[in-house]
């Protein structure tokens, strides 16, 4: 089974033991000087141990001044990077995997705050040991002001074009001299990679970074030999490739390419380039003599079309690789949002591509390959596309931390968990866990690994908790994978799950537990302070998501536009007249931007109305009364007279509150009593699994 997936294949003169590639993903475990840290090498090495054939590093800078995309990324910009990278390569090679380094320059997608900062940080770190700690305290306080007032340095691009949607700021064109310098910096970095024993390099020409900025007519309006015609726009990349060939001989080169900038997907047809020109670029790149093309798509302006949220169908991007395959003969790599070995094998069998690239799946499960190859694909913890990895990486980049994962709380702790291993001293002692949501199941798995006897009491007839609701909106089925996979892992590690059992102090006492973990989740808020909240036509999002209440052809007011509110709105918008009321000045103000980009166009297409800067005062028989408000110094100020909005039904999406009555009933009865996840503080999946892992690891 999966014969092609585990058949060797070559990229240039480099033979890869299987067809599985770990795609490049910045995780933020590096340091100012660009040398790999122990944490970073542990992270990558575990994926090599897990059977992956080819590992491609995260973005690795070639230029420190305007090409540093993060404080904590890899670099090959100086000779002093050669020996540390050689050690990195040795560690990967010791497990039979190959290592390619992805050479990168962010161009206009860099934030101005990073321009010129890294060289200073490197110098300061040498003379002041506490510099990093001070910097990471200061940056969160000043970054919004500096970037918001556009007083940072300019990022660079092929031309002085519009700023990137994600990065903002000012953009200036590279001078002709600077273009030549950057080309040489890419070449020099490749030479260092070869000297370090790295198996090859990948040039990052996708996702809107600098190489793509030269390729795209949207960002390249130069009038010299590096802009204008199709051939001129290719020149920047061509000279990099030719320079590497001259200096490194038949050293393997992959070019990662955006085949379609996807502007039509966001309502901007005619901007950038589409598949037709993307395939022509691919043909030209093959003619340059590169060894493989890594097929991808989009840019930061079209973020969701290269780093998809959970609503996207697996395999949706395969048509891009198919289009390139018709015209190009060299090996192709492609991600295609692959989440199962069945799809991976299918794409190989149908000759869509030669390698399957698994990015986020490698974060979620370092041993994806090993589990599939050993005949146990059911043991894989699947990526649910929740985007917490990218959000946490971005959020933590300014505080000196790194990316995390909702389904894998061991990211960044690979040595502790896999190499050193959890202490196995449970000796069969019983731990009762109340609730089979992500926190409860993660605790059960980890305690089982330690040799405890976890017993999970779940009042429903299946696992899931709050994730059962989260998986109900259209195209959100992947969310349910989280608890399905955690259930498999818990049972495999000796846990018992008892369904249909509503835990009480008496039932828990029957097990004579050594410890008790309360993971009872949360319930939707329905504030009694709101007049009319008890009316028969007032529901919570839970009522809708569980299917308890079905609505059609109704005039609905949905109060609150957090993620749960927006997802509930997706269920309702097509068949109802929907108005969303939000107290903040924008819809979903605290929701990660990609989720909004995914959800809001669908709601708008169904004529959903949005009323922002209004709070709900009361509910009457004909609708709701709202008042205009604004936030001043953290307080809500009413700015006008109340207004009435007619509706038949009111749905409240005003957040959740912990369900922790049981915790109160058990206090003082057990020496080792813990609450995790939403039962203690409302959070996200990652908060629940991380707190569960911590308690399970530290239980004594």
C-alpha cells in the first residue's frame, strides 16, 4: 500500500528515499545571528527521525539589512553560517533524510520594523547579554505606533509599488546596484550551503516574496533590463540560477513558483498573472536548467490561497501542478493541501507531481511518514488547518517565542518529549478526567504514556466537546479530526473512555482516583441583564450549531461577530435575512485576519448586513433595540439615541463562560485536582491541549 509514496526519486543528482517533503515553514526558533539553535535543530531532526525523505528549511535569509523577515530565522548570509549549518545537515543526514535550504528575501512583504534591525541586534547581543530580553519587552509596546504611523524604514521591491496587504508600510525600488548585490548574495548563500554539506537549495519565488515580485507585472514596473518584458522580468531569477550553476556545478536547485497570483479570487481580475503566464514562467525556469519546480500559488495579498483555512477542500490546488506537468518534464513538488496518504498516493499515481509536500502536517505530527509506512495511518494526528501555527508564529515573533500547534503541544519541546521522553512512573494509578474534549483527551493520552490509568467520563455519546459545535458550520469538518485523532491516541495509550456518564462527586469517588482533571469546557453566555433575553425567539449559537433549532426564511439579528458568531452566520445566511450586530467598530475585531477573509465574502454574497459600533440594549416582540457606542480609554460610551432593528429571531453570540461547578464541588476532596481548557479560562484548542500536556507531564 502507498507503493509510490515510498519509492525513491531523484532531484538532480540527489536521491530522496521517499516522495514526502517537509515544506518550508518559519517557526521562529532561531536567533539574531541566523545560526540554528538547538531547539530548531531538535525540531527538524525529529521530522527526519519520523521518516521524511526531504526536509526543506524555513525561509533562510541571504541579506541581513533589508532581507531579514524575522528576528529569529535561519541565515546563510555570512561564512560563519557554514559550520553551524554543517552540524544541522549532519543531524538530518544521520536519519537518512536529505536537507535543502530555502534561500529567501521578503522584498515588499517585509515589515519596516525589521529593515536594518537585525545587524544592530547581532552587534548588541555580543556586547549586552540582556539585549534580547529587553528588545522583546520593548517591541510589543512600540511596534503598533511605529508601524501605524508609517515611520519605519521602507521595505524593498523590484519597483516602488503598492505595499503588501499584510506588511503595509512604505516600499522603495532596489537600485540597479542593489539588484546586482542581491543576486550575488543568493549565489554566495548557495555556495555556503554546498560547503556545509547541504544537499541542495530552493529559491523562494512564490507567496509574493522578492523573486516573485520581479516576475509579476503587478510589482515590477522597472524600466531597466530587470523589468518590462516577460524576459526582462525573468532576468533576476535567471542570473541567480546561472550564478549558482557557475559556482556550484551540478548542485541541485529547486525553484518554488507561484503559478497563479490568485487576484481574481479576491475580486481583482487582471491584476498580476494567472495560470497561463505562470506555466510560461515554469517553462522558462525549466529552460534555465534547474532540477525541480515546487508548485505553489498566491501571495500575501491573496493569503488564503497559499495558506488555507479549514474550509478549503483537500487537493483543491492540484490543477496548478497538472497545468505545469503538461508543459514541464523536470520533477515537480506540490503541497495541494494534502491531508491523507490516500490523496498523496493518488496524486503520485496520476502523475500530477513527483513529490508530495506536507507543511503543516509535519508540525502536527513529526512522525507522519513513519506511521503511514508502518501501516498505521490511523495514528497520524492530522492538521486541521486552524491556522494557529501561523498566528502564534506572527504573534510571538515580537516577544521572543515561536510557533505552536493546536493538536501537537510538543512543538518546540521535541527533545523533552521524543528524545528524553516523559517520565514513566504512573504505576497504574487512576486519574479521572471529566470531559472528552481536546484538553481531556490530550491529558488522557499523555498520562497513559506515563503509565497512569486515565479514565475519561463523558456525558455525551461521543468525543468532541466544544469542537463538535465548531465542526458544524459549512466546510469545517476538519475541526472534528482533532478529537477523533486524540481519541485514537488516548485509547492506544491505555485510556478508558466511558460515554453517557455525567460525572458527579459520588461517581468520581467510586474510582478512588489518585488525581482528578476537570475538562468540562464552556457554555454559551445568555446574559440575564439584557431585557427580553428570555423570550421564546431568543437563542444562542449553541442552539443553532447543534441543530436543536433550524431556521429558514426568517429575519434574524445575530448579536456578536466573534469566530463562533461568523461561523453560525454561515449556516444561516443563505436561507435567511441576516443582520449581524457588533459592539466594536469592525466585524470580528479579535479574529485572525485569514478567518475573516474566508468568512466575510461568503456572508456578503448572501446579502448579510453588518451593524458595527452598536450594543444590544433590549429585545422586544418585534426585534431588538441597539445604541451607537464607541470605546474611549477602555470604556464604552453611548454616542447617540437608541435604534430599533426589526427581526423575527435573535441569536446571541456573546462568548462563553467556563463550566466549572464540578470543580467547586470537588475542592478539598482531592490533593491533586486540576481544571484545564475552557473549564478554567475561555481559550482556543491550543490552550486546552497545552494545559493538558503540562499537567500530565508534571503530575507527581
